[in-house]
C-alpha cells in the first residue's frame, strides 16, 4: 500500500510540476511578447512567439474542434491507463513516462479550451492581456496553442552543386514547440528507448485483467 501511494504521489508531482511550468511560460510569453517577436538566446536557440491551431510542433491536421475533442478523449484514455498501471505497481520510470505524455497533452488542451476566452488577440502591434474588457479573441474550444522554443541548430544553404535543392535555404530542426510538446516527446522517446518490451508486457497484463473483470461480471 505504501509503495502504491509513493508511485501515485510521484505521478501527481510530475503532472502538477510540468503543467505549472508549461502554463507559466505560455502566459508570460502571451502577455509580454508581440506575435512573431523573437529573443535571441544563442545562435542556435531563440524564444520565438507564435501560435498554432494544430497538433504538436505546429502541425495542422483536420479541424480545430476535432483536434480539441481528440485531445480531450486522448487525455481521458491516458489518464485511465495511468491509474491502472499505478494501481498494479508498475515500474516508477514507466509511470513517469506516461505521466509526462498525459501532462503534455493536458497542457495543450488548456490553451485550446480556455485561451481564446481569457486572452485577446496577439498581433505584431499588440501584446495580449489577460481577461480583457472586450472579451477574448475567440470562443471556448477554439483557442490557439502558444509555442516559443526554436532551435535552428544548422542554418545554412545547400551547396549549389546539389541537384533539386542546390542554393536553397536549409534549417535543421525548424519546428517551434512548447514545454508541453517537449514533455510528450520526452515521454514517448523514453518509453521507446527503455520500456518498449515493458510496454508490450503491460498491454497484455492490463488486457488480461479486463478480460477477468468481464468474466467475473
């Protein structure tokens, strides 16, 4: 029982910590920077404020309402799965990875659901304010996700002699992302690197448990 409580507490600590950090960064960016304003940290790291209607790393697929609904359903399923693996006493590292993925998705859901109502529009000439008198820039579920981390590690041109792309501008790692995206990516990468076998075993373990539950009923 003590072990179960400890794993659950670690998962909650990860969830609240990542969520708070993610939202503090986004709110600061939203209320202190103009849209597409850039702050140079190093030659390969910039704080670049942008927003997107889509999924992680600025991808835009399907409609906005569909994406927001999809995120909510995904978070509900991941939350249920996290509860199950904590209850069964799975490895702490595995639980942390799932908690990171859950929290990253939840962080972007908050933007999508609430930001359109609680902030006004960010533009090249206007910095957004929190709870503006004239209302937000959109309605519930239609908020934009705030992104800010930009790592143009290699920014150059292709050699002129290369076919098709010769002379064209090339940037290695051009996506702009946020802390929630990073949490999702780190969770997934860690699962694949360290828990791929365990992930398969956990699926079969939970599947057997569900079948036993159905049989008892």
